[in-house]
C-alpha cells in the first residue's frame, strides 16, 4: 500500500494514500469535530464542523472529505478553524430548538457537547427561542422532532445505504429543506421497518425511540401484577457502555442484579427463548429438508427483517420460518408454561423485555402474537437505552452491583442462545442442533467459524449425513437485498439463510447505547460487542440448545416435542404481504 | 414556497400511464435519466402527484423518497395540478418591494388555499411566480393570463369575484 507522510499539529504520521485529513488526524490521536460524517456512507462535507487548516489549500478544508498529500501539514487547532467552527455552531443553533434540560439526548448530544467545548454562550442569529416542536410520531418505535434536526443526513444515509429501505430523505430546498418521508407522510405510512438505525446515528435529540419506561414503572407499582422481565443476548454486551464500561464488556451479572433491584418479580433470560427458537427452528429445517418443503428456509427472529420481507420481498414469505422470535416465544411461555408452574393467572402476569431493538416495539402488537387467551405475549418492551435510564432513575450504582444469576424458572440457557445477538449466531446455534439431529452423532467441533464475523454476506457449506448443506448469512437490509436477489436470479442456492435486520446483528441494534460519530467512525461496534457474546459462549458448559436441561424439562413436561400441536399454537406465527406505500393504499381504499 | 400535497383526486388514465411507462423503459438505463423522466411525467399529467411518483419509483427502482426530494427541490416541478382558474402573483424583486407579498396573502385568504396548491374542488390554483417582465406595472397579478397591474390587497376580492361566478 502506498503511504503518505503528513504532520498533524506537528505530529508526524504515515497514512495510506487516499486517506482523508480526518483519518490522518485520527491516526495521530487527534479528534476533529464532526456532525454529518459517517464513514463510508455519509462523506458529504456538509456540516462544516470539521474545517481545518492545511498547507496548500487557500481556505479551510472539510477534513472528512479532503485527501492528504505528501508533506502536508495539518493544523486542526488554529484560531481560524476554531472561529469558523464556533460560528458554524452558532448558525446551527440559530435554528435548533434548545430544550436541553428536558431532551432525551441531554448529556449524550453531539451538538450540545460541541457547543460547550467551543464556548458558545449566546446565539447571535435568528430567534431559536421561538421555535416550536415539529413532532412526527406515527410509528410505535420512533419520534422525530425536526425542530432539533441539524440536517446532517446521517439518518438518510443509514436508511438508504445500509438498509436500502430509503424512507427518509431531504425535501424542498434552501431554508425550507427538511428531513422527512415522501409527501411528508408519517414513517408509519411509507414502509419503514422500525429498525431504529436512524436513531442510533442521530447526533441530536431529533430522533428518539418512543419511551415505554412509564408502562414498566406503572406495572412495577401495581401490586396486582406479577411483573417478569427477559433480556436479549445483545443487551448484556452493550449496557455497560451506558455506565462507563469499555465497549464490548459483558455485564450480564450486574444487569441481573439491577433488574432485581428494580423490583421485577422474575428476572429471566430471552436466551432461553432463543434456545427454544432453535429447538423449533432446527426441527422445522430438518422437516423441510426431509420432506421437500420450501427451501431455502430463512430465519424470522428479527422483526425489522420480517417486515422488510413482507414489504419488499413478499415472494420469500413461504421461505420464512414460521417460528416466532425468541422474544415472542419467551412471552408465550411466560403466559402458559410459567403461569402454570407458578400458579398465577396469565392475565395477572405482565411481561417486559429489554431489547437492543426498536422494531420489537412494533413486533409485540403484530397480529398473531397473542397466544394465551388472546393476551398479548409481551406487554411492554424497552430498549437497552431505556433500561439504562430506569437503572439511573432508581439510583442504582451500577458499577458497585454484585454479579447475580437469572431466576432458574426460565433463566437457564446455553451458549447457543447467547450468540443469537450477533450476525451468524442464529445460524451457528441452529447448525449445532440440526447437524446432530440429521446425523444422530455428536458434533466434534462446535465452532462454525465460517459464519462468524462482521462481513455483510457470508456463505458456507457443510457435509452432513451424506448431503451438502449450503447456508448463507446476511445482516443489514442492503446485504439481505443483494443476497435475495442472487437467489431470485438463480445464481445461488441454499438450504438455510439467516438474516438480521441491523448490520452486524442485534449487538448493533437500533436500541443499543448511542455512540457518537467520532467513536462509531473509528471503532467497529459490531465486532467489539460480538466478542463479548462469543467469549461467553466459549466458556459455557452447555453450548447446544437441545442439551439445555431447561429445554429438556419444558418439552418433557409441557410441549411434547418440537413442532407439536401445542408448540405450534404457542411458538409459531404467520406472515402477510404488506404494501410499501400503506398511506397511499389506505387513501385509495 | 409551500408545494403541498394536492387535495385534488388523481384522474390519470391508463393511456397516460402506458405512455409514461414506455418512456421510462426507453431511458431508464441511461445515466441521469431521473430529470427527463420527471419532466416527461409532468408533460403527460401536468403535475407530479404521489400516484405518478410511485409509478416512476416502481419502474425505475429509484426510491420514492429520492424522486420526491428531486420533485420538491426544483421549482419546475409541481405537486398540484393547475386549477380551472389559475392565479399567479409575481414575487419578483420589483413587485415584491411594491408590496406583492401582501397581495398574495390577500389572494390566499380570499381563495382559501396556499400558494403552490389548489382548492379541493379544482377550481382555483395559486402560484407565486418569479419576474414576469411587467415591472412597470408592479405589483402584478395574472388570472388565466389576464394581467392586472398596480395591485393593492383591496383590489383582490373585486377582481376574483368575476371568476367565482
């Protein structure tokens, strides 16, 4: 690789040719402020926060897009650059509704942080005090307030380039420019899949999740309710970030302790729901392979992906596994098996889940997700961020918590359940069970490393019981789209495909702790958080779902066998083709 | 300038749709085809309602969001059809300094729809235009091509009355 030698604030560094000034500065350990820049998907030089002095350029240059040249001297800290950035901040703030004390992103807002760092004390332009909220809240998961939008277009970039959903864009021009959906429809009217990736990259409080913590507090305060909680695998891999832990720290023990101190009557793990998903899904795969069912079978754990399929690739609906997601299986088991075991009327059980996901807020009210007496499987779901907020409000000193264990009734899980949170994890977990089922022999090697890692599309084939099983894994909807189109064109054939809605899987879900641009652009959150899960899996005594003592018990005492009538009633669901333009269709009808 | 979603029902014909689809099929693989497609669609339908933009999105594979972004960025594209009576108020510099903004506001108040849109019965549409070259008569309003010069807000109801019958 050709290298270029430059100096950043006098520090010599050597960077690959074609690097930007921003990348060179990072190599030298220097942070340049950015608001719009997102590595690979939004290098547009629009916000002007990264303007920097370099030799050979007449004025200040936008560091995020300006390429380095041999011998270049970069000065990120000149008075000229400081003054320009401060003026830019003032101009941005002149059209930003500042309600920092009550804003959901207070203390975690990139604009607020920069305004403080640059000493912006007053805004000389416009009349920001007169701005009114501009709220869009047509979905179960997201609130947009354009009065706080800085037009950085990060949300557009993730929606378009990573998710290929492209329901967020910029319309009109000049001062009227605003972020929204076609014809200023609500997101609920345009084919949004609720993945929440836009929320995770918003630098300000313009995009936030719908806050459901009040529902949970109300249930906890209600003495007639038996309130149980389940946590997704990916939550433990990221929750620590909210409390100052290093990215990729597994805080399972402390998380359990915190939930118990919040007052939940049962602290359970959706990992057990994941084991259950594997029992059902591996069985479904084996049945489809043996009986000439529709192949490739595609996983259905990710509600963002399921909705994407229903809207954009309805021809693949017969390929979707009929298994509910682990969350929904968990809820159904709480209101059936657990209710029976604990001797509690299902209608008095209030099931909460903590998820890395915003689409779960949509999923819990999908039709066909209420399996016991018409009661919803899940009563409320909160994101990792909302869980952190509850822990803080309750005054729990997270770092001082002891490590505790889940309640045994539904808290016993395997390594297979843990890795559900990362791209390739469901595939690997399913293979561990399906291969042993097909061959009837014990697996020698449990690590299916071919399907691990953050690559957008992964393929592998395995020799199992005299046949070649071909599998593929995709995460992020742009990758899923590419993979499915290959399958449609007949360029590739598979038996089993795992698809997760968010790039990298649930560890990088739209409900995970927000990391600012200057971290996201230089740290691979997907890989760091996934490491925590694979490390936990490797250290587990039982790593195959079908060997879980809880699963053995649940099937022996209650469900019978995978795919049984009762299992179908409780643990399987159905899908339907949905319009990409629901708003327009509704008006026509 | 608000270019709001139209309140008028879409009346496109299968012939119009076929013509548009044929044009798209011919041109869609060329680079920079979006603008000509939008221009052709506007030529066929007279404006670019949601139904037409959805056809373009489906036929080209370009997201509707992008089509809409382009259609609202350029002043040449209209999201509303023209009314039976088309009212335009010039907001060019000369007219504007002579008070055409107030004239436009009076028109909006009298007709009951925003500039850049159309009444739900399709009878009146209002446009705010750039300079029409009649600066000597500023401020200028035109109704169906008829030019009214040296306008004041007070004159608006009287003039529009004759078109309301």
